[in-house]
């Protein structure tokens, strides 16, 4: 049982508000109908945040599961299956727990009289603004199954792009992590053994130079820090990571970080730019083709591009279009958009085929990302091998330098 707030009107048009105890929104709607009321809205009153909901905030629905749900939902609706039965069917066969709970919430809202898009608005953690806008536009035009198909295609292509980038970054991330672990093990366990040998040799050799070479001092200092002052080092690292994440969540921090990413060396910044442009153009094309109003499409594509620089640029585009201006002029002035993008948008505006042009832009940048990622992967492999070899070689040389120095002083 839960507490539900409702808005309703009677046959005379008088509005009524209140709260009732019920097991679901459907039961609330049935109770109100029995009282001769026409239901306008039913919302569940949330209780105090529980520990489970706190952890839920850090989870996200699997994009592949969401695309499969969209495709199946479109198929069921196109086959003529009633809406509630379609939602029941999808709820039963969905394996993703977060998505299953969201479908159950949508089904309860639809059962209580809400539209599908309004029901999805109550599940923002699963259905993002792009998804909800495309569904709302399709539902308003009576072409919900077509909109769901477009959403499914959109999600599949975005998921493929994300997987492509993630798989390319997996190898260097594993190598870098392995190098860090090896370095910590060597510095924490092997270096202290060498330090003990140095001290024993210098104590048994009167008149020997006991000063350590610079490289050895660096390694020994790092060893002392890891083994003797870990209780300072570990909180300092955690604090640095926490401050970085907090800074990244601020408006200024997001803008600075996204600007920095675009300037990363070794073609990394170029890949970041092309990934953001591919996401932006794909989203823009999908919203326009689904019938979403142009101003809303501009806003959504900027928010979902994943880069604050593009988001700010789309804010300028939004202002231009709102004043009656063109899309292509603000894009031409923004440095993050290559000339080809503004030219394609201009052609799309003139020909009335903006969605088609944006799809072509998205396909182009998808192919560019694929080529750049492959080139970066082939470049990173030897660099990472050199990095690991350099770290290990530095430590080995640093440990043997004092031995050579002691040998020379004894000789």
C-alpha cells in the first residue's frame, strides 16, 4: 500500500484534489471512477530516501536492453496488441531489473489514464529527454511505432559507437593498470630489500661515500612514501579524485574539462571531437525526423552530445533560430564545428531535408571515429610497451647505481 495524490474533475467540471491509500495507480483510478470523477493525474508520494534508492542513483539502464525494449514495443504495437498487454508482456520478459521497474511504472501510469510519453516522464533515470521527446512526438502524430523504431535505431548506433571507443581504450587501460601495479609491487617490496643491502654494505665499509644517486633517491623516497606513509598517501589520492569529480560537476569545471579534452595530444582530442559530433548529429537527425519541434530538437541534441562546448554552441543556435535566424550561421561561428557541418546544415535547410543531411554527417563521423580509433590503437601499443619498459628500467638502474658507486669507491 502507498499514498497517492490525485487531480480529478466531476461531470460539472469542478476540480478535486486529494490523497488516497491504494496498492497501485490503477486502483486509485478505479476508486475515483466509482466516485463519479474523471481522473486527470495520479502521482505516488515518495517516502524518505532508502539505502536501496541511494545505490540506484549510481546505476544506469543498459543501452542495448533499452534498444531491444524499444524495438519489441514497436513490433507489439504495430501488430495491433493493446497497449497495456504490450507493456505487461515487455515487463515479464525484460531481464534488466532497472528497466523492468521502469516499465512497471509506465504500465501503472498508463493504466491510471496517462499517455505513454507522460508515463515515461516519471522515469527520467531510464528514459532520457531524447527518448521521451521522440516518443511524445510520435504519440501526438499517431505514429508511436515509427518513433519507437527510430529510437531503437538511434540507441543501437549510439551503443555501437560507445562500444567501439570503449574496446579501443581497453587495451591501453589494462597495460597502464598493469604497469602501475608492477611499479607499486617493486617499489613497496623489492626496493626496501636493496636499501637494506646498501645500508649493510656502507656500514661495513669505512670511508665509503654513503650518498645515493638522484635516481636512487627518487625511488627510495617513493618506496618510503608507499610503505611508511600510506595512511597519508591514500587519503590524499581519494581527496584529489573527489575534488576532481566535484569540480567536473560544476558548470565551469565541465566547460574547462571538455575544452581540455579537445586539446589532448596523439589524436585523442580529435577523436573526442568526432565522437561528440557523431552523437550530436545522430540525435539531431533522430529528433527532427520524429517530428520534434526544431527548438526542442536543438536543445536536446546539445544536452545529449556529451560535450559542454557543443552544448554552449547549440545554445547560440537556439537563440538564433528563436529570433528567426538560420541554423548554419551560429554553427559556422563555433570553432568546434568543422566547415563541412555548417555547409551540410545550410544545404539541408535550403532543401528541406535537414534530417537526411544530419544522418549523412553522423555516418561520416562514425566512419571517421572508426579510422581514428584504429590508428590510435596501433600507435598506443608501442608507446605503452615503451612506458612499461621505461618504468621498470628506471627502477632497475636506480637500484644498481649505488652498487657501481660503492665498487668504484672501494677500488
